[in-house]
């Protein structure tokens, strides 16, 4: 059995595949351009130059979309960038072939303006898509950070019932764990103080259970419930 393909080797293979496909498509377009008896006017060479540029733009879009992504999610958000590059290449190929066919009668300035407008639209689209990708990744990171604090508290509460021997205390801790589990997991600056209170109260409950004082642990559940209610109220106010 061969060695498992590494991420770097896979990326290199993908890069070679994209370059190979691009080279084949460019060769086909060049063959059409020079095999068909188009008039070799300035319009013809403007169209040809923009067509070659379109292939380079499409390759660059694929690079930005997939190879510069920091992780899988970033590369997923990069699909719109690659799609814009591909759509631009298709539109540019169609426009270039039309201009080549009309090269005897189309003014050079009109061809240049049409090509420049199409290129500018593609550039604006890719820049906008890349900005949206960056913002989406930033929001994902922020949300992941925001939920980590409450997830940690929920995880701590989940372990408490199993550490109690008294049936009444166990019921109180189970109710507490359920209340924590169904609370809004997203934290903010506004909820920070309430979450510190929750963490402190959980510390006291854990200490009481370690000391065998289950009555105190059960009594603390009421305080945790009140702190959790206050946090949930703050969460609703900040939505």
C-alpha cells in the first residue's frame, strides 16, 4: 500500500490539474482564432489579448479561492470567487469570438471599451466576493469564540449529577444541567459578568460535592438558576 497523500501533494496535484485544463482550453481558443479566417485587424488583437488575460484572471481567481484559504471553511467560502472567474472566462470567450468575427466593421475603441467593462465587472465581483469571504470567516471565528465560554460551563454542569449520592441533590443538579444545556450559548461583553458569577457558583458546588456537603450543593443550585435567568435576560435584550 502506498503512502497516504499529504495535503501539500494534493494541493500540488490540484494546481497541476487546473493549469493543464487552462492550457488545453487556451490552446483550443488560439486554434480557433488563427484557424478561422478572421480579419487580422486591431479589433482581432484586442479580443485575443483580452481572451488570454481572461485565462490568467480565471487561474488567479482559482488560486485566491482555494489555495490561499487558511482552512476548509475558508476555501468553501472561496467558491464564489472561482465561479466569477469561470463566468468571466466564458463571457470573455464569447465576446472575443464575436469581436473577431466583426473585426472588419467594429471600431477598435468600441471593442476596447466593451472588453474593459467586462474585465472591470469581473474584478469588482471577485474583490467583493473575497471581502465577503473574509467577513464570513471572521464571523465564524467570532461565533466559535463566543460560544466556547458557555459550552465550557454547560460541560461542567453536565458532570455534576453523577457526583451526587443524595436523590434530592441529584434531581436539583439534573434540573440545573438541563437549564444550562438549553440556554443561549452565545456570549458577549454584556453577559461576561453573569458568566463569571455562574463559573464561581459552579466552583462552589464542585467544592461542596468534593467535601461531601450535598445539602450546600443543592442550595447553591437556586443561586445558579437565578444567575442563569439573569444571563438569559441579558441575551434576549442584546439580540
